[in-house]
C-alpha cells in the first residue's frame, strides 16, 4: 500500500521533471558556492534569481555553505574530487593559499576570453590590491566588500556631554570613562575574536607592518613583526581599559555578542564591519540613536587607508568553456550600476568601483537615514593610496595566525599574561606557521 | 563442544564478506593509508602537490609544548568524562534494578540523553552554562564572577566534560542494567538468605559479576572520549578560551581544516590512532586478566 503510493509519487515526480526540463534545455548550468547565511544569504539567492531572470542562456545554481570557512573547506574538498563549482566565494584570509594553488582562472583572462570589456582601474585601489598580484593584476572579483568601522550610541554620548563623535582613541577613552561614571555598565563592547578590526585594521590605518616583505606581498619568506609595532601599546591600552571595566567582554562565549549588546543598548560603543550597518538599523531597540564613524586613530598619527574585508569571487579551473561563459556573464551582470546599487542597498556592503560609488552618491543615496554614514566606509578605504602595509595581508594559512592573535588577546585580557611576552609567543608560533607554509610551497613564485 | 561450518566453495565465503570488506577498505583503510602518506609529506591544501619530508611532521608535533598540553588535557578529559558517566550510570542502574517504585519510567527516561545528537546537547548546555544568560549564570548574580567559562579555561573544560558525561550516561546505563538483570536471581536470594544486605550484595555479588560489562564500557567510553568529543567542543567552546578545551581530536580538526595544514593534522591523527590502539591493548592485556567471564 505504502509502496505503491511511493511508486506513484515517484512516477509523478519524474513525469513532471521530464515535462519541465525542455524549458531549461537550452541553458547552461553552473554553480556558485557562497559563505553568507541568514539575511545576507537570502540576498545572494535573490541576486542569483535576478541573474537567471535577466537572460535565458545560463542558469546559475547558488549553494550556500553557511560560513566562509566552510565554503573554503568544501570547495577544497570538491576541487580535489573534481566536483568544484565554477565560482566560489573565498574570504580574505584564504586568498594566498588559493593564489598559489593554481586552481583558478584569473579574472582578467576570463573576461577577455569571453569578450567582456572591464575597466580594471575603476576598482578602488585599496580593494583591488588585496586580490591582485603585486603587479596589480586582479585575480578574483571583489564581491562583498567591507571595512571595519566604529559605532557609537549617540544617546550615551549626549548624556556625558560629548559633542560630535570621538575621532581619536584618546577621546574614546575619555568618553568611555565618562560613561562609566554616568552609570553605564558597558561603555565599549569587545569581542576578542574580532582580530580583524582590533588588530589588522588598527595596524593598517596607523601604517604599522603586520609582517615583513610588505605584509608578505614580496615573498613567502616574510616574518610577522606585530610584536614590535604600535600594536604592543594598543594591546596594553586595551588591557588597561578592560581592567578598569571600560571595555567589556561580549562574545558568543559569554552568551551575547558584542553587536547584540550594542543594538540592545547595553553597550555604547562597538567596532564592527560596515556590512552590519543595515543589520544595526533593523535591530536597534526602539528610540535608540546611533552613528557610525571611521575607526579612531591615536592623536598625532597620520591616518592611512583601512583594509578591505569580506570576500571575493574566484573562478575555479576544470570547467567547460560554456560554464566559463556563464560565469563571465554573471560577473558582468553584477557589475552593472543598477545591480551594484541594489546589492549595496540591501546589504550594507560597499560598491567596489568608483563609478558605482559616484552613481549612488549622485542619486543622493548617502544623504539620509538609514543609509547615511555608509559613505564613510569608502572614505576610510580610500583615505590614502595604499601603502606597503595597507594594500593587504598576504600570509599563508592566515586563519591560523588570526587564531594565534585571538588567543593572545584573550591571554592578555583574561589571564594577565604580560603583553610583550604574549605577543612574542604569538609571533614565534605564527612564524612557525609561515615557515611551514613556505616549505609546503617551496619553489612557488609569488606574482 | 565446538561447532564449525565449512564451505566447500572457496569463493563463496569471500563473496559473503566482500560487502563488509569493501566498506572497511573504503571508509577506513584507504583514508588511513592516505593520512599515513600525508603525515610524511607537506601536502598543499588545494592538492597542487607535495614534498616528502620524512619524520619532520612528527618532530614538529612532538616538539610543540602546546601539543603535549592537548595530550594531557585529552587524558584528563577521558578519565573525568568516563569516570563521571560510568559512576552515575551504574548508580542509576543499581537503583532501577532494585525495582523501586517508578522503575519502568526511569528505565526509559535515563536512556533518552543517548538519543540526543552531541551538537544539539552542546547548544543546550552552552545556554545552561552561559555566564550571562544561562541558568548557571544566575550564580553570577549572587557572587559576581564566580562562573565564567568564556574566560576561565577550567570552567570551560568542566562544562564540556559534564556535557560529554551526561550524553554517555544513557548508553552506559542500558549496558549496566542489562548486565545486572542477567545475574541469576537465585544467587542473589542465596546471598540474602545468608544475611547479606543490599550494600554487601552489591559489592560482593553484583559488581564482580558485571565486571566484563564494566570492562567493555570502560574501553568504549575511553575511546569515545578521545575521538567523539569533537562535535561537542566545536559547538560549545571551539577549543577556547585560549585553547583550554582543545583536545587532540579538536586540534586535528583545527590545524587540518581551518589552518589548512593537512600534513600536520595527518601526523597528529596517526599519533592519536596509535595512542587509542595502545590504550585498548593495555586494557585487554592487563585489565582483562583480572576479569572473570561468567
């Protein structure tokens, strides 16, 4: 009984599949794997649908893998089994591994071969440099780009009588102390795993090296030097604020993330990606006033551009010409001004090209809430032309180094390990990771 | 009396066990041999090639003080989780075996935790033990800072061990209960007639008679705490804070899949495999001798 019913259902399904297929017969299917989830993941699906609806030659199949790391792991596993997608979204930390793998088709080659004209100089140089060879050839397409910002609860600032927004760390310390005095339990929310904003971005805008050889751009024999830069003082300062209760640990492990603490108005200052701008607008409690600003610098320091975060789209080797045609058409589609604007509007990610940004600016997109403030991310990214230490970070197995830094910050803050000792240890272990990486790819040339 | 069946056809027995052999080969021997090969090379993450490095990977693993910490931690984890889980399961089984009121219900209820997937339990326990939002977190309301697995490594490790032990109780409980119920009632009644109270009967009769089961559970628990702790730790602490819940199997995952150091992870896997084999061997060799199979 059940069996016959199942059989009937299966038959019905296959019949409908048969009748439905002619509609797709003409289109080439190709896959795109991405690592965004939740609201952002749905926006990616929507983008795919827009592409599919816009033409009928190709059909993109978009598969979500929840996180950047899972996407990278699954893509590697698939690549080794020759089942890779045509396009994969790979995060900043996985860039060098992929670059050396030779597993990709360079962006320029792909577009030229398929007859698309791209003005490569149109990309913001600070964004392009992260995903380019040291000669400046873009290898992957910047996709969801962001940078780190700082968010202030302006109600709290008003209460302690601060005019405008703090622009230096001195001012941040001053308002945090005043907030504490005014009865706020948590002036600054701090997530020690936020290595990207608290360490990498700090180093960039203060023009501090993370590693020798131009942060690794000039060779695999680079060594980390973060235990000898201004970051030592910065971590000492963070420790001081933590001990005074001005900086409060908020993370997944404590039960409330730093972003959640900010939108619930429990914490008054948080540092996070510009991509969260839209989420904050949606989630902030009724009546709470807040604003976004560029990351503060120390007084007397010359500000440099911040680093681009997020991920880029890599075209993987081993697919058919037809699929590459489709991939190229997809890249071309998402670079169209109306698509750029739609993507930036619904997500908070920034436009990656100058014309994209200018078009949105001319339309008055950034003039009023809820999008006002997002232009500051572009200002931060393009503040100066990229320097040796602000064009990006090109270190092997960078995820392992990020973890070392996250552990180091926790050791200092929570276990009272002396700053210099903790950073020296992290540098030693990070360099061991780099030497191992160098040996794994011995003979490989960084281009 | 020994009974044996013989096959006249020499091919048939092989064909009969072939499905099992193929499964074992594909899912165990083949990956294990691959890991063995990687352990002696430096493997590129994307599969572009590798270089032979001999014992370098092992030298590096053994030369890393942090690695030894994870080994010690894994040992502590295994002992504590096994100890807690088996003791509680045995106590519960002894009570259920005594046919107290409500036994039938408890018999079923105690098994439930085993049916819960580790990550699901991890999420629940993370909430229960969360320092700010959780149930145990209310302790912090009374004594601020007394419980904080987010920053205190000992708290975090305790939290994971408790959860692991809790998950294993159901499994251990069924085996203990079955073993207890297999003890002939007559033996028990004889003891009672000779004037042995419940406690005496437990020590002199029940525990020795279920020793084979205890031994079996000991091996299974220790192996499982070495190899199955991954899901739980990944959900609850991700090895943190500062690596204080990083056990051997979690370090393998992190170095291999997140750090993309496939070779280092392969070398660690080999070490873990040898360790588990050695432990099992020791247990059979030394402990089994003292056990009397009824």
